[in-house]
C-alpha cells in the first residue's frame, strides 16, 4: 500500500481514521503496533503514548541517562555515565537544540511528549521493574526526545579512540598511532545492501540489512507503523524519539543506513586554573580567560552523593580531568584535562527537523532533499523508490578542521586546531549499473574522506560475493541470480570468517609442530572457515585466536601498552572509556593487521602461532561454537539476570552475521544484529523484519520474547499492511486531544518577546506573554507541585489556574510572562505596580517601585545547573531596569521561604520588614538601580 492509499483504507469495516481528535491502535500477530490518526500531530501523540505503554521502563531509563541521574536507582556502577552525561552537558544541549527547531517540528515533538506523559503511569503499572527499583516514572519535557537521541549516539563516532591513539603514539612512537586501526569494541556498525530491479524477481528494488548494536533488553529498535492522511510508514523507531529515522518504508520509497565511521568530534587538551575567587580560567589562543563552571550533585543508591564540577571552555565541555588549584603548567601525562567539541553543542542543531520530512517523503528525491539537513550521527544511506530511482550517499555534519584533529588529542590554546566555517562536503555515488547492487558495511568506502578508522572490508566483500556482484572493473554484465525478499535471510546469516585467513596462513607454515599440534593444523586448514553454531572447528579456531592474542599482548614489543601497571588505563581516564583503552581487546580486533605488518619479524609471528597451536592441542575440548558463543544482553535493572531465551548462535565480528565476541577475552557476545529488515519496493506487504526479543518491553507479556526464536534462527516475520488482518486493541478506543497546529498562541517560542537577553554560560532568555488558555496545563503543573507550595495554589484545578491568569491578563497594572531558556519554558515571571496591588497597603510605596513574582519551573531539579535561578534573575532584572522609570524592584516572598530570601540577598537585594497579607506572612526585599551601579 502506498501513501496515497491511506485515505481509502477501511480497517475492519470502519470508515476513515477514527476520531479526528484521537487515534486507533492495531496490532499484528506479533504484537507490533500499527497506529492510525487523523493528523500528523495526533499520530505523534499516539506514538508517544504507545511507547509509554509498551516500553515504560526503557523510556524512564533513557530519560535518566539524559539527565545523568541513573545512579540514583542503579547504584555506584552507573555513576561514571552520570558524570559524563553531566560534564558533556547532554541535557543542556538537547534544550538548546529544541529551542532552535522549526515551530512545526517543535509542535510535533511536543505532541509526542504529551503522549508519553499521558501513558507513563499506565505503562509503569504494567512494568515490574519500577517496583523492583523503587522508582516512580518522571515527567518528560519537550526537549527530552532530543536528549535521548543525543545520549544514544554521543559515542557513535568513537572519540575515545583518540585517547587510545594518543597513548599508543606516546608509548610506541608517532608512526604507530594507527597500528591497531579497526572496528573497535566501542563502535557500532551495520550491514546494508540494495538490489536494483534488474536483480530482483519482481523488477523492483529491494533494500535490506541489519544494524549492529549492543543487544539490549528490551531492544533498541521498535517495529512500528505510523499512518495518517499525510503518510503511511512502517519501520524501526527508537523508543523515546518520534518518527522513524534510520530504517523505514513509506510505500513509495524505502531507506536504510549504516554508520559512516566518520570523525566529527574532537578532543582538546586544556590548561585550566582556579582563580582566587573560586572561578575557573582556561588558556586560549589569546591567553587566559574565564570559563563557565558550576557544580552538580549525583545521587547514588546505597552510597554517598558525588559532586561533579561542570566546566566548559570555548572548545566545549571538559569531560576528562579536574581543575588544578596550583599554578598553571603542563599537566602530567597521566592527568590530562580534555574537552569535547561536538557539532550539536556548537551549532544548536541535532537535525530533528529532518524526521517529519522523512515520514512525508514519497520519492528518493524527497528523501535526498530531507537528508541535506541531517546532523547526528553521520550515516551512509541507501534508498530506492517505486520508480526504480536509487540513492547512495553520506548524510550528517562533519566540521572542517585540520586532519590532525581526527587523529589525536590536540592543544586547545593553538588556533591552528580550531574549527572553520561550514562543513565538509558529503560524498555520494550512483548505484553501480553493471552489478545492480550497492553495499554498505562500515568499510573504507564512500565515507573514506571523512574518517580515520573503518571496519575491515570483509563483510562488504562477502555481501558483494553473495549477491554475485564482486567488486572491481571487468564485469560486463549483471551477475548472480534474481533475488526475492525471502532470499535475503541467506545473506543476513552468512557466517564465513574471512579475517581468519592470515592466522591460518601462518599456521600452515608454523615450524616444528608436535603430533597433536600438527593434527590441529590439518583440521583447521580443512575447515570451511564458517563460524556455524554446530561447528567444533569454529571453537578450535577461536581458542587458537585467543591464545595468539594473549601471546602478542605479552610480547616485549607491545608491553608498553599492555603492562598491568599502566596508570593511564586505570586512573587518568574515566572507567566509561575503558572499552576503548583495554589493550587485549584492541589486539584481538586488530589481530589480522598485527600478524601482517612488520611490527614483529615474520619468524617471530610464526613462532607465536606455533606456540599457540601447541597450547591449544595440549588441552583438547570438543565444544560446538554455539555452546560457547552466547548472547549477554544488557538490562538496565539492578541485579538483573538475563534469561536464556535461545540456543547458542553462529557468527562472529567479521562475519556478515556479526555477533561480536571479543577475541582474547570471551566467546560471549554483547553486540550483534539489533534488528533485521527487508524492504520490498514492489509490494510492501512482502517486506520482512525481526528484532531480538519482541515488540513489547513488558516482562511476561505475550510479545516480550516471541521473536527470539525467529531472530536466533535467522528467519524474519512478515510486515503486515492490510488493516483487515490486524487486531484492533483495547487502548485504541482512548480518545486523546490532538495537539493543534502550531501558532503563536500554542507554541510559546513563536510569541513575540518583550525582552531577550543572552546570559553567559546559560543560554538565551526570552520573556513572552502568558496565554491563559494555551498555558493553563503547563502553569497548573508548575503551581501545584510541592516545591511551589509558597505560591499558594496547591489545591487549584486547571480551570481555576486559567481563570486567575485570565484575570491577571485583564489588568493594565499586572502582567505574566513565560521565561524561555533557549526556547524551552523555564519560569513564570509576573510584574505588578505596587500601588495598584494589595502589597502597596503594607509598606510605604516609593515612586519608581516595581514588583515582581518568580516561579522557577521543575527543571531546577534533576538535571539542572547550579546557578539556574540566578541566571534567570539576571535576565528578569535586566528587563525591569531596561525601563528607566523603574528605580527599585520589590519582592515579597513567604517569610518561611529561606531559600528564596537567601537567593535575593545573594544577587544584591536588601531585606526589609515582614508584612502580613491575607494568605501569608511575607518578607519584603528591595533592589535599587544604584545597587547595581546603574544610572
């Protein structure tokens, strides 16, 4: 069914799409949600609501990851992520990027968040993890989905690899910096391929592949269908993020991605010093200058809270190292101070405006135009449409800067390493008309000009070989049989390990082997090099490989980077980066290179392999690969024990079936195909997909584990598109108010500001008038929280709050404003003329007095920065005193509100007398223009 067919669909005999202000939910036999609504905004809300019901625990985990508050319920093991999330300023960056969205995109994302908040309580009640962790679901903010996207992908470009290269260069020499270059343990990859219509049984293109990511429970991708009058798309969504970003089929056009392995994040070696007043300075190209610094507290379940100092220089936030209290100088190599510069933090753009455009794409040309705005992460894209048009390009933002920035940590104070204007041009190419195929597998191919390290070429070469389209000139005709969608599983599950060639070649020439080792050699040389689950030879090869890895690690030539006492691995860098800095896995993944290049003489390489063959042969053990090669999924649950839900699996890290064990460490694997998909452009209903677990993230539900056996065996489930074959579910009867089209009334960021001010280190603060009707729900949520008890509206209904602000809006002497921080509501700010207010009867009003009330939004709690309220006060006072007629600011907080009074004194207010008002005992405080040095 194409997007043009949506309006004519009649699900189960019903007409239209259901109520215009609600949505309908259908599910197929695998429990996959198919959502239908009368508008794109209603559909976004439906998607958020469904995610909250099916993935409540996953959503709550992601929200806490963004805020850096996971240790509050996961304990000490999560502290390091929380420290990084806060130091890298993920939440603040998400707020900033949300504030720069197009108004229509902001409304669309907000509608999704509305749906999440509407469904979270019910979803949490279904999910046993909440009770086990003693956790209640929190409230999502409009910017939270951007934070989820950012925290999910911040490590995709593998910037910690630069730390590894830095240490390798320091210990082995600059010429060895890229010696271990390969697809490291901290990166993510994927397979993807496209067949033109000339290569398929239907005459229409097929796009297929699988993203390789850490296998998480529940899965990182959610199968879903989104249908409204504007579009009808099936695909793999990221729970917590609206739309379908990476893998989708819109009827007329289908697309898929792999990680381009581009380098677009830089690390800078900073020099910081503490000033006498407790501030922080950094050394820049023009000398020392003050930088933003504040502290935050990380709560730790079962432990003491930890204080984290957040420092941000002109390059970016400091993610490694601390400020030294002594005189500045060159830090010791084991105590670096390093900042991270990444595009969304610099530009305030995460690329979210692309997401709704992808849903609306009907052709390859539409998709191509939309992808010009893509930012994070940088991907290689394959796409095709029903006309036969195809697309093969890179999408994302790669900054222009020196090549050295990509390789190493560079000095912050040297202007030679600064980013330049614009972005690198993004490569694109045509699908080869001779072979009729295009392949992407993280290899050094289309994106080569943009990166340093890529995956070995084995997966890409093997896919081309399987499709009958070997690379290289000379082919003069299309090769290989025509393919159907159902045939793609044979490519998904191929287990040939081409990277075994070098080790087996050395084994063939290993000298002076004993009888047992010779028998081992003969057996492995006859092995077909497939890492099949039932293959004992595959296990023998893995044992030989592991032994060689450990012997290389012990070799004197590599001891400088493998020694147990290396302080840079244990202390100088946060534990979060240890997967990139662990030497044995690095050797394991780079084994093919290390056995090929001249690091060791050929004779020594032969001797190492011979010794390993003797050792393995001396300890015989007959185990199939599937007995030792099992998945170890990640679960965000205290004391969780992963269930055994499938038998041992085939594949390995350089196979097309990329189930990545860590050579030399373990045969278990944590990374693998996080989903598989086949998009058929002839008939969308012939498309196929599967995920490792199931559609539901709720333990014990019917669809929590029902795709596991399919996934493990390499089979796929059909993509159902006929509404008559779906099951209308109970929650689809829920009617929910659709978020209206964005206007200056409904979206505060669209309203004209009465004041705008940039507060250094905080953001842009804009004051916009309150709309009593449009803002009633937001204001009611703020004023009825326990933290706002001094506001006096704790027991008010939404309607009562709206009436109060409608009355305020009618007064010429009283005004209410929303304060927006980078476009996101941050506070309620009210002004009044004291002689026209009851407070004027309680003190001697002077000419030029101007009263204010201030209520900070809940963002001041978890995830907020120290000095949040002071920064807002700076903007508010700037607004008041922008009118020369205002000579003195008057505030009257509740006399019991010691926190507010202390804040006022801190910013320069002088405390006055207590006064009695009908609703409270208040304490007056005054701030004059003279106190601020204003004329």
